[in-house]
C-alpha cells in the first residue's frame, strides 16, 4: 500500500521555505515557534532519564527498533533522547519530523520507498534505511509544535489505532516533562537571585550604618525582612550562618561572626565569645563568666534560666567587655 503523508490542511506557501532547490516544511509563525523552543533551554543538553524512559516505552508499545524525541531547530532536528540511533542530530531539510509538526495528530509513513516525498531521501536510500515512520507532535499549551516523539522501522508497516493513541499520550507526557523542567530551572534561578539579593543586602549593611541607618535585611521564609539593630539581643554563630535573636524572633543570616562585627554598630554591640555578640545595653548583670541578658519571650531558643539568657564570656574577650562597661 502506498502511503502519502497528509499535512494539516493544504500546503500553502506560508508553510514552506525555499532554500536553493530544497523545500522545507515550515509551520505558520515559525519565528514564534523557534522562540518557544529556545525558552525551554533544552537544545544540546545531556540525556535525562525522564525522557529516555518515554522513548523506550514508545518503542516497546509500537514494536520498533528506533524511537526518538526530536526537537526541530531552525536548520536541524536534534535528538533529546534516542533509542536505536547513534547520531545526535540530522539536517532539518531531510527530516521526516518537519512534516509531523504541521499537524495535531500522528503523522505516519507506511513505506517511505513508495512515497513521493521521501523515496529519494538519504535517510531512506542510506543509513538508517527508513521504511516506516510515525511521529506524534510535541505541542505546547501555546499551540507550538516543538518537535516529535517518533518511532522508526526498517521494514514497511503501520500502527494500530491503540498504538497511535498511546504514541500521542506519550508525546503529551514529553511536553509535560519539558514544562516541569523549565519550571524547575526557573524556580532555581529565582532562588539564586534571592540568595544573591540577600548577600547584597547584608553586604550593604556597612554602608547603611555609615549613613546613620541601623537596619539589617535578613531572609525569613524566602522573604527579605528588615530588622532594626536596636531590637537585637544577641547574635549566635552556627557554622557558615548566624542566628540573630530579638525579643520575639530568631533570624538566620548567611554570614560569619567577623561579618556581623562589621555590620552591627560598634558602639551598641560587643563580642563576648567566639560564638556570641551581644547588645551592650541589653546586659543586665555579669555573673561569674556569663553576661545576663534582659528577660524576653521564653519561646525563643537559647541558654535560658528563669527567663534570662546567660551568654558565656570567653577569656580573651573579657577585658574588652569590662572596658565597654566601664568596669576597668
């Protein structure tokens, strides 16, 4: 049986781009389609298991030796996933998939050697000796066909209706993975931007104090929150981070204790231990080797006794603290 590819509607001049003596099948709004493809940032990326699983499943269901996820770029078809084929891409001008993206349904060629469009195609006359092809377009929610999930055989054949339906279902799943992948990368980019903004905000605190300001921006549940230095009771070191304690809240900042010493106004804070900086005016008493901080909300974590915070004083910091308190 001779198979003639059926394109979506008539093949108008708008659906063709003439380059030399070759005719490229080309969708309407081709520039917008290419921009949509570019927005997924997937071309020339490494193989991914989510996509490879779908190409294997398509080959199993359709019983073909070759299965591909093909993305149609301006001059090439590039394979995000491939089974039974080694080359990473082929020129768009000889691709079967360039025709498959012109319609919403499965595009099927039962015997390429008897098809006037494909019988002289180098992919038919030479390796991989295509005889049968079926491709389901990868259509985004905006209506752009980015490429296909296609299956290929080296002998003439046809798909059952159930196989066609399965191939289209798998193609929709490919698009869903593309959308999830793009959303995940967008979220990672936003997270990175927020982290950089937080670092910039904290890094700019020094300038703020020089200008007479007394605010620190800290990250709280993916938000930047302004904390007034006058509300800070003490700062506690935790590896690459520090906890800033106020009467009612505890904030975590990506910083070192040395960073915090420069960010907090020196006239109001003093370092009393390698792990602690405290507000001078928050000290109620000195008991043995501990500075006792004023009573506060007991729900805030810390070394609490009867609503008071006992901050240990390191021996190397004790003299400086005593001088700040005019005790020596």
